[in-house]
């Protein structure tokens, strides 16, 4: 059984072998750039690991895994245009390094390339794999739309936020695992349990990202702390605080959200003080634990030997350890 | 055997039945709008007709046909952003009616929807159909990239222009027919002949579009005459004129291309006078005829009864009659 590092290595080798560079350079260079600037290769590694739960031979899952990684990077490329983001993983985004038209068209070509990779899957699994892939892909678009909608809403309900991160983040992790399971020959029940595992893991993972943006250690987290607070981003923490805080705390929070000029550190400190007063950190940690436990319950239901699940369990624990 | 009108009706009915409207409205309303503002449904009709050449029952080709139409409309949506076009088929473009982010994301969702429709194809043809579809899709992106490159080049060689329109326009017409043929149970040789037929027809069709933009009747053509000349668009006509004209004519043409201020009608008249002096109209008509004849030769090679080919032949003649 491969661990996550070995699965990532398989993916990185396959990505290099699948070198997409050809003519016209104006189309393919930005794609090669977007795929080369790194990332954890988390989704394709999950595909390999999902497959490996049910079979020792994971070769049949590599093309689909690569397709999922190319798809994921396509969504980042187009999201960066929509969010007007200058930097991704420490490097200039494609629309900044080239221009917006390049980013649109190269992104489109990446989406098609992603489909091409997934379509290389063996015919006996192809329809099932493509249905899972396409459904997740369209849900990621739906999630991005809700995320953009929320920017213009003064109130976002907690359940709507959870549904947004489910669509934008969790379903692709879930689909990555399920596609691996399908190619590994899993029963449809086991494939669905693995999907549910991934979906709950994805929710826990995104909530943890929200938490770390405010309460994390910038050295470990790898980005500046408090960015979400500064930009009024409607994360689980802010949504929860707006529905939990009362009296002066609530008024102070709402007033600060409207202020266009402020001292960055003062804003972060103020929000954290209000969050602390209504135990937002604990509430978020509790919710993360809730989804993490749901994920593990789904993993328990899968009909393979416990030792086969161990690496996947260890891997999710390693994802979660960052909150502590 | 269905004629083109009947094939278009099948497509329009299926498009209505495949109503893509759902939540979030911000994502799906622009898609419904883009699909509702018309168009000739040429590509899906060709899929139906391509299938109908080999079998009486075309039901199996309808989903793929719809997928191709949705894909084509996705490319128009993103091309309109890149070209900063305000109007498409007499209606505001999506990025003008909504905004650019909406047009990017709804376009992305359309591309995925297109794949979903194509993926509904029966498993026995699925891999072959998807390979043909994805290859054409990526070539359309390559064609768009070359087209954008040409805008910034002072010189474009005739063969590079032909390659650009082959990628941007012809291969999708070819793939539309071939996908129909595959689903209709054609041999791979016949499917390839039909592809070659569509590719040559597409080249003839695009060159005719170039010709009509300068020499057409605006009432029949449906758009203002001379737009390509006014915008210095590197069409077959201009490329041919720049390589054929000599002396004063060539100098006049090159000087006019550089002028930023000019009288629209005077520019059109001047270009047409220079074009006429070196027989550009005749040279273009000759080239159209060349591809049209190549198309028909490919059709002749297909192993089905002559009467089955008649409707397809009549249809391409009806496309071509507009030049005369």
C-alpha cells in the first residue's frame, strides 16, 4: 500500500511525463507554468490511495488522477482572474504574468486537457468515472458562484456557507477518492462510503483553513494571519460570530465591517477579542471534529482490511494535526 | 432520412428538454440565455445527419449533438470576452448583460455541461466519441490562440491562416459529423471520410464568410459589409491582396492599414478597388470551390447509397449558394 508521499511521487512523475507543451506556445506555456508551480497534488494522491485500498495495481488510476489535478489547477487559474489575485503559491498568477485573455483561453484548454486525461481510463470504468468527474466539476462551479454571491450579501446563513464549501472544495476531494475506488474495482457501496469520507474530510479541511487564517501560526500556515478578517471574508468564524455575539460585541463587529479605513492589526485584534468572547475558536474546532468523525465513520464502513485503511487514516490525521 | 430542417428541429426540441436552469441562478441564467438566443444549430444538425447516413434511428446521437452545440456556444461566450464584443446574434453578449466574471464562470460550467451531454452516449461508442470531441475542442482553443496571435502580427502567411481557420472552425464541423457517424455505426474509414468532408466544407464555409464580409449583400448576409476591412482583420482576402498586389496598390494598402483615422466608406472602397485590381474575389472563389470539391470527393468515397448522401449534398450546396 502506497502512502501519501509515494502517491504524490507517482503523480508528479506522471505529470512530467504528460508534458503538455506544444504549439501554439501562447496557449501551452501558461498551462505548463500553472502545473509547474507546485501544490500538494493532494487530489490525485487521494485518487491513487483510493484505488490502492481495493487493488495493489494503481496504474489504471494514474490518468484520471492527472486529469483531476489538471482540472483543479484550471479552477485556480480562472478563480484567480475572478478574484483579481496577483499571487498564487508565491508566484505571479497567469493573468498577471501574461494577460487576462491568455488566462481565460489557457484555462479553457486545461479543462479540456483534464477531460482528455480522465477519458484515457479503461472503458469498463469510463462512464462511471466520467459521471463522477463531471458532476464534481460542475459542483465546483456552483460553489464558486455561491462564494461570489456571498461577497455581495450582508447576511450568510451558516448552512448556506457549509453548502458553499461542500460544493467548492469538498466534492472534488470526495470525487478524487471515489474515482480511485471505482478504478480499483470497489463495490458501489464502498465507492460511495469513500466519497462520503472525502466530502466530510473536505468540510473539516476547509473549516480548519478558516480557523488557521485567524488562529494559526504564520510560520506553519504559510500565509499572513488575519487576511480573512481584514477583507471581511464571510468565513465560518465570522458567520458564527455574527449569529452568536450580542449587544456591544455585535454592534462593534458590524460597525467595523462597514469601516473602509482602519489599522490592520487593530481590526484583527478587535475581531479576535469578540470571537474569543463568544468562543468561536472552540465552536469551529467542535465542528471540525464533527466532520472529521463523520469521515472516519464512513471509512469504518468500507469492506477492506483495517490495515489497508491505516495509511488513509494517518494521512487525514496529518492533515488535521495543524489545528492543534 | 432527415433533412437539415428536421435535424435542427430534433436538436431544438432536445435543447428545450435539456433545460439547464437550476440554482444558483447567477450561474445558470446566463447559460440558458446564451443557448436561447438562437443560432443555426448547424453542428448538432450535422451530427444527426452524419448518424442518419448510417442508420435510420438517430436517437443515440442526440445527447452528443446537444453537447456539441453547448460546447460551441461556450466558445462563443468566452471568445466574446476576449474580443470585447458587445453584441452576438443581435443581443447583448453575456459579459455585457451580466459581467465578465459571470461570463467566465458560466462559460466554464457550459464546457462541463457539454461534456456531460456527450458522456451520455452509449458505452459502446463512448471512448471513441469522447476522443473525437475532446480533440476537436482543444483544437478550437489552439485556433483561437492563433487568431489572437495574428492580431499582433504584421504578416500572416496564407498557409498559417488556413491552418488557423481549420482549427478554429473546420475541425468542429468535421468532428460533429464524425461523432454522428460513429454513433450510427459507420466503419472507421467511412467516419474518417465524413470527417474530411466536414473539414473541407468548414474551410470553404469560413472562406465564404470572409468573402461575404466584403462582397456580400448586407440584406442576405445579415451584418454590415466591410467590417473586416475597417478593422484590418487578416482574412484570406487581405492576406492574398498583400501577397499579390504590387507597386502603388500595395503601398496604398499598407499605408491605409496603419492609418488610425479614416472615413469608413472610403476605406472600404479603396480596399475593394485594390482587391479588384488583383482579382481577389476570383482567387477566393476559386479556393472555396477547391475545398468544396475536396469535400464532395470525400463524400463520394463513403460506402452508403447515393440517395442517402443526397440530403447532405443538398445541404452543403445550400450553404454555398450564398456566395453567388
